[in-house]
C-alpha cells in the first residue's frame, strides 16, 4: 500500500519513506511523495527548480508549512507523521499509536469522529473555530480532514476516492485573529444593546396614572439578545376634566437612534395632550415634529382620550395597528380601519373617531412585535390576538401577561413588544350590548 497526495494536474511518483513523526522520522510502513516546491532558498540547481516532477518526501514538504499537519493511517488512525508546527503546538507525539492515544487534542476538538467519517465515506470533512490549548496558549483553528488514497488515487477534492482511504491528513488553519475580532464585535454590540435597553426603559413611564374610573396596565418586552432594541413606547396621561389619554407608538428602526426619537415623541405627546386638542390635531402636531427630528425616521402611533362623563373614547391613528375591544358580552371589535399616514411623512391627513363604551369593556393597544411573524401574514397574528382576548379575563395586568404568553413572546423574541390594556369597571345589571360608533361625523 502506498500513500500519495496530488495537486491538480501534477502526476505522482512514489518512493519509500525514511520515517515519520520527526524531521528525521521513525520507520513507517508506507510513504508519500510530492513534487518538489519551487523554493529559491534551496541548494537545488536551476534545472531542478524548473522540474515540477522532482519527487520529494511528503514530510519534507509538510515540515516547511507553518500550519499544524498530521497524517494517520488505517481505520484506527495510527499516527504516521506530525510536522514541526504540530509538535511546536502540542509537543512530540509518538508514532504508530492510534490517534485517540497519540493525538488526544483531536478528541477534545471533536475531530476524531470526522476522521471516522472520512475513512468510511472517502470525503473531506472539516470543523470551524475550534479552540486549541497548546504549549503557547489558546488558539483557534479551522481543522480539515482529507482522505489519502491508495497509490496514485488520492484526491483532495470533495469527491470520494477510489477504494477505502489509506489514511487521513489533518490540517489546521489558524483563525485566532478572526475569532477574537468577532468576539470583540459581539461584546461591543452587547454593550450598545444594553445601553439602548436602559435608555428605552428610562424613557418609558415608571408608574402609570390610575384614574378612578379606568383601570390600566402596560408591559414592555425588549427583543432577544440577537435583536436590536426598537422604539416601542406607551403612556397614560391625566388631562383636564377627569379625562385620560392613552398612547401607544412604534418608531421604525433599531438601536439608540430609535430609542432617542421615541423619547422625544413621548415627551411631545405629554405636552400636546394638555392643550386639550382632539386626537387628529395631536397627530398633526406630532407629524410635523417627527419630520423636524429626522425626515428619514417614521413612526406609527395611536392616541386615544377616555371621557368618563360621556363614556366615550375618541382616538386617531397614524398608521398604527387597530385597537381591539372586548365588549361585556365577549364580542371582539376592531377600531376603525381608516388610518392616517405614519408620523414623519408630512401628509397630516388624520381623522378622529369616537366610540361609546359600556361598563366592563376591555381594550388593548399594542405594537407590531406582538402579532407580526416573519413566516406568517400579519392578519393571522391579528386573528390569534382577537381569539386570545376573547378568553382573557381578569385585571389589565393579568390580560397583558396572558396576551404575551399566548402570542409566544419570550425573552428570546425577535422584536420589541409593548402592550397597553385598559378596562372599564363593570356595573351590576348593566346591559350586555355591543359598543357602537358615535353618530357624530368623524373630525378631520
């Protein structure tokens, strides 16, 4: 049996080896030869340098390679040779022993099963970024296992060799710099995300106003570690006449910029709410402000005002998802489909709508992270949310928790989620009829 390794287009000639395992080598049953490299530092003549078919022992060539290389033979992967770079990394290795004994580091890196696959299938196998604890400290390598064919049949391409491989050549390419650079980048992204989450949470209300005639609760769930923080926000604002403003919004984009824009819009909403303007006028002012902050940054928002004396909820939406209402009889209603454009577009064509609500009505405002999935149409998420709200009973904070759980929102969710739930206290003996639109013409 002979081992040989072949570069594309170069014929091979085998010669018996002098040994393996060291530069001088120990006796080995088989050997491999390759053409002589064009090494200008060698003492070869010009004629020899020009001859691409000059045979050389494989170990002589491999010893010039700065990357760790080892050669094993047989189904037990008996070590036949380890080059100088390999021995400098791990120390001397005894030849003739199975790789499990002679090359324990390969077992630690999970390379031994790959070598078995190479022997069985005759195809190269590789693993990436494996940590090697050598004599010089921790390093990272991509390790490739290449089948060595019998005689002249060896081929390093991804095609089976003819007949069972005679052995395996293990080659490790160092990628320590790339791995460390990627780790530094991940750490920088982690710190930036933590800063964005901290900023986002600090801009959200730490405690919601609790009107006497309206129970409210809200929750915010940032996206998982792989998702950049967005600009979701909510607010509850007490205004004149015992009324309460409910706000939900979502700034498009990710990271610190989106969180900063969100903070400015939230502050502006609190100021505009105290001007006693109808919802569509608040949307118009916010639209102009969003364009001044960043003409390329848009946001969606729903602004609603609850008037306990009239028992009405007036609202306007700037491209936001529809509000859901559960009537006392369990019927689910969606808010008016007619929406204005998102904030920051400059159109300003927003409309106010009015709903009369009955005691015991529950409403939910939310951002798209609750219902939007990459592999589903958003209408499927809206339908699931509506069905979930039908059976979600209890206080608003309980409803928020149940909606997150039913919609599959966890700490690993790939998008931010904000939910604001409000509930009118039920009255004993109240009629169980559906909420209805006010007969008044919507304000524009």
